[in-house]
């Protein structure tokens, strides 16, 4: 699909939940104009890669799982005595790379001081990468965007697709699946998946309550 005189906002208005639109040969300026036109708080997830513009509209279950993961990370940092800044679906873009994307949510833990109080990233320099980016792959896949995360320098990605939860570490310029999180070494992909699945049955509050007790147990010194 060639984007010539395309009204992207109009296209988003008619995009059903769970659907994805892809445009090609889109100038960087049109990508930036679209973000400016949408303003803050839009539902669509928008990524850009050397002229390729992808617009996806998530399903409600997508948003529910994203929010639940955010609650999990708040518990993890609270019980571990760590500071946390969650920047949600912040847009990470840099014209020199001709790339931009929006994680479903993201977290600063080790590098939290780099974003406290920051309202807008400097457009003339590459944005500070979050320590963890989260992708919920229910209606679209994020693997094709991993190279953008690598260019940004995001050290860790959590990916959930309803069948499994995977944790990836950035090794050099590529992501390699790992057993556990770098930021929270006792959290494995299997544990993350079990929590997400349990929240569908027992509810988020009950799952978080038990998770907090589990995290406390992990903090106990070994005998």
C-alpha cells in the first residue's frame, strides 16, 4: 500500500479493534505529523521503520494484560526496595535512525534517574532506553520490531502471546531468549506466564496479593 495523500487519522477512526494497517514509503515528516495530530493518550500503537508505518489497534484483553504486568512490576520494585518509573506506551523515535515505536508499556529501574521529571525527550538526541520493554502479541507480532529496540539499546524485552511469556536479553545487536529477567533475576518467563494466566481465572487482585507474598519469600536470605 503506497501512502500518497493518506489521511491516517481517518484510517485509524475506521480501524476495528485488533486490526493492523501497514503503509509504505511514508516520509518521516508524515510520521511525526501523525503523532502530533493524534496528541496524547491515543489507543493505537504506531511504529515507523525507514518509510514503513504500522498502525495497530489493540483489543481490550491486550490492555488488561499490559496493565496487569505494570502492577506486577510495581510489586517487584516495591518489595525489592527499588525505584521505578513506568512510561507506558511512550513513543521512542529518532530521526537519525528513521525509526520509532511504542512499547505496550516500559519501565526504568536501573536507569530510573534518567527519566525522573522528564516531560519530553530531546528530539536532537537518541532517547534514553527503558530497562524493560513489554510487548503483548495477541493480535500482532512484535518480533519484526526487535531490531528497533536493539538500535535503541533496550536491554530486556518481555513478550506475551497467550501461549507463553518470553524474556529476551540484548546480546550485542541481537535478542536472545533467556530463562529469567536481568532486572529481577528470580522472575522467569514461566512464572510470568503463570501469573498472567491465573489473573484471568482468579482476578488481578487475588493474583497480585499472592504474588507479593511470593516476592517477599524470594527476598529472604538463604541459610
